[in-house]
């Protein structure tokens, strides 16, 4: 009798084939799932030998597609993460419509739409706010790699779990009974949404898919390794219209905040936009986590999310000010800090350069320099600055964290992991190191270890250790509640999939 596929040396090759085809990766905790799917396909095709089945997968794209379809996670429901959807239809969309050519429908895309609940939710919200004029001024498209999910989406018939977050009055308005406890989307709504089978990993067919003004790409990237996440995000960013908005799931934001699109914030919610000018009016609530201003300087105006600042700031934004060189290193550092907080990174870096030249052992000056360079995507220089910190103090927790974050931005998760572990050796209570360790474990699909690390981060975040001035200069993209909500969300995903 043949060995089960996962016990053969072909198993890693099979996983690689799947990853190359659709981006999905499977850790040891999902070995069973892969095993079941492979067995089902081998039985269906009447192929008992793993070697023959693997050869078939390599030969026949359709077979690989059939296997992938057994491995996708299609979990979805109407009105999932509704805060972002409300922000979209109530605030961002009206702004987009102001600048949109009214003779053209505005295009929305649900990327990784699964069985269609997200795309129909958009259609319902738009119809509720705008009515259903003919012609409907929007095109809503859902795409997914899974042809069965797409067929179900086109069919538009749903059972109870899909309605778990939906107001029953909405259900009444937009659905009719379909027997056996199921409900069908009413035709008037169904006609407004179309669904296509498409692989996000391959370049989008722009004939099928007009450039969208809004992309929802939520709860899809969590199943991809980091390099796939970035590749797909870049493609979606290219596809997005100028001025358009791209939403990812709350827990996915951090991983995509890598400078491809600026991250903006409205009403405490984060979203990516193709042009920094979109919706910058209301970002006051985002605070960069920095130490309180030193007593001898006035507080700078609004702090801007550092994520936005990773796009190099246009030189004209702030007139260059001659910053007096102070002979007191502490005061020079404080001045650099004020400049950094007001987005005058070049001036802050110049001041720090002077300071370090005169006083090379000023650890915090190296730290602020590394953060600013990191914020500006100058990774090599940021690493040199962080390494200088380690030379000054081999047990510098902040240097390890910075080196870990820089490694992540460069896509080197192994190095990142090593650095975050070092930070934890130095300080086992460092929530940021626990958090990033958890993110890497999550991406590696090491479920149990990821759970433990998110739990540790959450516990420490609740203890409010952020006040610790040692973490004062980190280029954190999120405020504490945001980190807490990401940890909670990831924990619930890990528990759901357990
Ligand atoms: C968990 S569902 C998310 C559904 C919906 N976006 C939501 O937030 O509720 C993830 C979907 O991503 C799809 N998917 C995974 N890899 C894909 C790929 N390479 N191209 C297109 N869709 C993919 C899966 O088939 C699955 O239906």
C-alpha cells in the first residue's frame, strides 16, 4: 500500500507547488487538512500512488486548481467588520464621488470575495444610502480563486451563519426565502454585483476588471507568507485608481504598512489610499508614540501617523528653518525631537548627525536617527544606526527591536525573529517584541506559539508598560488600542481555526 502523501518526501514539494500557484502556505498544524484534501482528490481521480498524483498536479493546472479549492478558507458573513464599511460609504465614498466623473460608474472590488457576502454587503449599503437608480452608478465586482465559492456567490443563496452580524430588517428588505431555512438575495440587488474567478497572485486582467476606486481586500492576506502579501498588495495598489481607497482587515494593516501606499486614519480607523491627499482632514486622533515633549520646548502641532511619513515628505511642506546648533547635547537632542515630530526629518537628521559627530556615545541620538531613517524607508542606514546602538550597549533592547523591525521591512523574517527573541532575553516584559514575534509565528502558521505570544503581548499591553520611556522613540504605526485590537483579532482567528 502507498504511503500517505504527507509522509512522503514529496510533501514539501507539493506545498511549494501550491504556494507558487496561489500563495497559500500550510504549517504543520494544517498537515491534516492538506492530507484530507489530497486524499480526496487522489480517490476522485483513482490515483493511489503519491508520486503519480504529484506528477499529475505538475502536468494539469485544473487538478492543482481543484486541490487548491479544497484548501481555501472561505469563512465570511454579511456586515463583517462593519465600522470600516460605514466609514467607506458614509465618509470616503462621498469624497471620492465629488471628484469622480459622473458619466462613469464608480468601481468597487471585493478581492478574495469568497461566497459573495462582502460584495453584497457593499451593494446593500450603497443601495440603502443612494437608492437603486438606473443605471446604478457603481459597479461591484467580487473575485476569488475558488470557483465553487464564486458559483455560490453568483447563486446568492445563504444559510443562517452568513446573517449572524446582519440587522434582520436589512435581511427582510434585501432577501427572499429560498426554502430549507435559506434566503436568496433579491434580483434587484443581485444584478448590481458580478463575480469572477481570478487568482490575486497573477496580474489582474484589466479588461475584465476596470481600475477600482475602492478595493476591499480583507481577511485574505492572513493566509499568505509575507513575500506573497507584499506582492499582491503591490499589484492591487497598481490597479487602484488615483485617489482610490484600499481596505484590509484590521489585523492585516500593520503587515501592509510598508510604504507601498500611505496609511491614513479617520475616526480611529485605518485605511490605505493611493494619494496622500485623500482624507487627511481628520487624522488628529492618531498619536505617534513618543515621549512627552521636553520641558524647554513648546509642543509641536498635530502629530502625524509615522506610516504616512514613510513616503518621503515633500521638501516644500515646511520651509527650512535654520536650527541653531546648541553645544548642550541634551538640548540638541530635544530640538531634533521637535523637528522629527513636525515631519522635518531631513533637518532632524542633520542635527542628529552633528550631535553624534560631537558626542558619539549619545545612545538616544542613534535611536532617534535609526527611527527617522526607518520611517523614510532608508533601511541600510537605519540598520547601521541601530547597530551603532548595540555597539554602545550590547544589551540595548531598543536596538534589537529596531533591527527586528528593519529586518521585517526587508522581508527577512528569520533575522527579525532572532532580533525579537534577543529583545525578549533582555526584557521578557517587552510587549512589542512579543507582538512582532507573534506576527512572524502567525505568518509561519505556528498556531500554538503565535497564540502564546499574542497572549503575552496583550497581557503586557493591558499593564500599560508603554509608559516605559525606554520605548519612547519607536516608529510605531499604531496607538495602544490598535495594537490591542490586532492582538485580540489574531487570537480570535487562531482560536476559530484551532
Ligand atoms: C476568509 S475569505 C475572506 C472573505 C471576505 N473577503 C471577508 O473578509 O469576509 C478568504 C478568501 O480568499 C480567497 N483566496 C485565497 N487565495 C486567493 C488567491 N490567490 N486569489 C484569489 N482569492 C484567493 C479564498 O478562496 C477565500 O475565499
